[in-house]
C-alpha cells in the first residue's frame, strides 16, 4: 500500500467532528470503490424509509464512518492491517466463486475474532447480484437476467457490447479489453442502477435482509464508543 494512502487515511481520522456528532470512527473495509457507491446509495434509500437505518453518506460527513476500499489483492492481509489505528472495523467481502470463497470465509473469521470488529461475506456472488434487473434496464437499457452466483458485470458488459453490434465478438476480445469493459459496467451498475433501487426492489432482491443487517451492524459499531 502506497504511503500516500496511509497519510490520507490518518488525516481523515484526525479530523474533528462537530460536538453533536459521533466521536468514534468506524472503518468500513470493502474491496473496491464500486462497493462504496452501492452502499452509499442503498443506505440512503433505506434510511428514507426507516430513519433507524443509517445513511452512510451522512455518517461519512459527520466523521463517524471512513470507507477503506482496498482494491482487491491479498484479502487475508487486510484482516488486521488497520489494527494499529485502534478503531472499530466493519469488513464486507464478496463471496465470489469457489475456491476463492473459502479464502474469504477464512478472512471473515479472522476479523470476527478481533474485538470491535465484524466481517460479513455476501450471500450472493457480489453486490451487483443484489440489483434488480429492472433497475439495471432503467439505468442503461441493458436487459439481463441472472442468478445469485452469476458474474453480473460481465453479463452486462457482454450484453452492452453485443447489442450494439460491435466487433470483434465478445469472446474474441482480448482479456484486457473484456476486463476494462467489465470495470466500466461495474461503475454504472453500482451508481446508476443502484440509484434506481427502491425499498421494494431492495427487499425483493434481498429477501434474507442481508443489506439491512450490514447497515444495522455498522450503526451499532459506530455508536459503540460514542
């Protein structure tokens, strides 16, 4: 991790919030910036329906929450990398596909053994799997159907490429080009599509209430030391 990241994180942690806000800081550790965008949007939607559910953007502004997107890589290395900051931590990892799932389960177990820390693995493959196909269509005109364990960003990128009649065919694209298009799809899925997730759509796509449980846990950790 580059030194500038740590300098920026320490600077954010040192900012003094207004007296009426939380004093404790919660580090929300996620795999990438797109996860942050998803969580900001769905938390705002759920907060509008139930004020007891936290709006993460509001908590960010108060200094109660700091997002730490670690950009993938060695997930086990992040299980205690922030321990020296002595802050509460919430970790959210994509389930992905086996055998990677087992590594993530191990990482979550390590975090959950630490005080003031909680980690969750998504029940579905990734956060994009919690999006409504209708929200995706409204956002970009991409009409796809998927299971809990499909690679939604790839399906969306493939559809977008193919429906426009671009050449060469998707399967003939270089691996780097496909990766770039998947990343582009992840960007709009977690912003434009996530913005179109209503409370009803969230509940329909997440019948187990995972998202609400994550948010409630974050709120509990943010309040624990305030």
